[in-house]
């Protein structure tokens, strides 16, 4: 038995119209063609789909069964067609984001709030890129965008600059180092350094300052939330290094100060890594634009 979508649409139209003539008009075919189509389905099924002598035309038990299938299947097919249409036109799709920058959750959520208002049909998800190898996952199409500060030369991957930031030293206003104009690697000896719970290689304070200088702090304490790190710092439980925009955004307390790392400061750049072909998708381009707008807002704050 070979049932086609047009057969399901036919049985549904006849049931709703209450007769062949009106159903044929709705389906934009002749009544004769509609009758032949019904006979073909009945010949395949070996059962009658209608009670022939009833007025208006009624479905038989077998016809009712086919109608229930049509009412279940056709909406799913229509939704699938709409989804495929959205994919072709760039209005729908998937945007699974991996974040290699722990502090970037603070920055990304306002971006996604704006994004969802325009792109309601795009499936958005966030995965902490620190828990797996985000860039290989991007190349395997397991994620669609990676927020990273470490661009690599990868085939088929484009790193679009988002914004520059400076990692800054944060300490209690009562801490002795708060009196210095800038902080050097040696200043961390004997200090408790409070960081996000990620690998050292992904922390600016280690990758850009301490590891090259072969300096080890007295202790390392970890905290998930920026607000908790700032609370501990303000309480003089340790010192930290955070992106300058994070400290400006959170504004937890006035009991801590920030100082540049080294005399001239350290500048880092954040990128959106995407598959190069995906930059043709309007919603991908728009997310990157919104991210840049939010970065400008933060820097102007």
C-alpha cells in the first residue's frame, strides 16, 4: 500500500468539505480526478473509505482511521516545510555557543536577550567551552560559535574580532599593593590569587604574566562567580586578575581598586570563531553585530 501526502490531504479535505465537489474546489482539481484518486487509494487498501449512500458523504471506519493519521501527520509535515523554508531563507537554524572565556557569561547574556527577540526561530544553546575542546567541536559541527581569546589558523574557520580588553589586577583598597601604580609578576609572590575554576593556560594572569616570568603565587583559590571573587577581594582574602569590562559591569563594591598589569598594561582581544561558510547566514552575522554593540556599550560605561 502506497499512501502519499496528497492522499492524506484529500481525505481531510473531503471530510471538512462534506462532499466531493466542494473538496475538489478546495484542492483545485476536478471532481473526476478526485474520484479516481479515492478509488486508487481504496483499491490499494482493499477497503472502502466512504459510506457511499450517505448525505453528506461520510467516512467509513477505515476512512476515519486514515483521517486520524492525516490529522497527526500533516501538521508535522507543514511544520517541517516551514522549518526548511526558514533554513533556506536564513530565518531559522541552530546557534550552539561554546565559551572559552569564563567571565564572558556576564557579557553574553544581554547579547542573547537581544538576539532572541529578532531570531525567535533559531535554537540557541550555551556550552561552557572550558569543559571540552571547543574549536575541534566547531569544526565537527557540534557547536556553531566559539567565544575565544586565542585565535588559531584552522581550515574553514574564521575568527571575527569582537573587542579588546585589559586584564587588570584587583585588590582590597587596604592591600599594600593598592598603593602601586602598576603590578608586576613578582608582586604576586606570597599572595593568594583568586581565579575562576579553569585551567591555568586559559587564565590571562598565568598565560600573559606569571608563567612567562616563572612566578608562582603562594596559593590559588577558585570561585565560580565574579561577584564572589570581588567579595573575597574586598574582604582582603586575596587578590585577583579580571577583565577590565567585568569589573566595570559587576560594580559589586567600592572596597577594592584596580591596577594595570605591567607599566604599559596588557591588551587582549576576544573573537567569535565560526565556520567560514556560516558567515553567510543572516542570524550568525547579526549575533556577531550585537556582540560588538554590547562591547561598545560596556567600554563606554
